[in-house]
C-alpha cells in the first residue's frame, strides 16, 4: 500500500551555503513526508560515457553530473540549471527520493530558510556520487536504497 504524499507549497531558492558554495533553501516550513519540487524529468539529459569523456565539457559532466552505469545524468544546459542541481550533500539529509529519480520528499520537518540537502551516495546503486566515478563495492550495495 503506497502512501499518498502532499505536495509542499514551498518555493526553492538559491543562496550562499554554509555546506559548500551555493545551496537550495526553502521559503516556508515543509512538513515531514511532503513532496518538494526541486526539479522534474525535463531537468536532466543522459550523456553516454564515451560521449561524455570525449566532450570538451567532460570536466563539467564528471564534476556535476550524476554518474550511473554507462554515463551521466547532466543538466540540459549548464547555463540554465534548475535549483535541484544546487542541492548539497549531507550524511543526514532532510530530503530523500524513494523512486531513485526526481521525486524528493521531506524525511523530517524542515524549517523556513533551512537548506535542502540530499545524500549523494544514494543517487545510484553502483556509483558513489559523493566520491565521483568511484564504484561502490558490492558489499556496500546490499540492501542499499529502498
């Protein structure tokens, strides 16, 4: 039985982060369990590994893309990236995806003005996107996501 989650009315905005560079912040409180719109399915495109590594933009793909088997998920245009691409990593994030995709929900109540964070290590079952391009040993993957 799946729980129907409420969509948060929070607007996400960017500002300097105490974690790293720029981060995503909420303008109003977000209740535990609410969906948070930080990006959608149109906010990324697939670049196969061979194409990414042969591209003059390979350093951008490797640094900012989400590494997955066979390539990277990257912004459609690095000049017009949605706010979700600016979410910083936390070992104890306040947002989590239960579909391994672009649907994020609050794992606890989030205060207005708080930075929204995700765990980069949970973005792919094979690659540790915190360490970039590092394959997760099989023993670490067992029972990972979901």
